[in-house]
C-alpha cells in the first residue's frame, strides 16, 4: 500500500513539475530504491553559508 501511495504522489509531483523534499524516511528510502524518481528530489541551489 505504501509503495502505491509513494508512486502516485511522486507521479503527481512530476506531472505538476514540482520537486520533492523527502523528509519522510519511507519516501526517502523508496526514492533511493527507485532511481527513476531521483530527479524529483529537491536540490538546494543556495551558495549562502554561515
């Protein structure tokens, strides 16, 4: 059930041209096991440092 929900949510994000910040351990692990979804991961582009 979780895999079906993860796939549906990520497919919706892709359709909406959104990026995903995977804070949920299940979603983060699922994406790690499915490299075809890794392009959806949010990548911080900020070069600001403390």
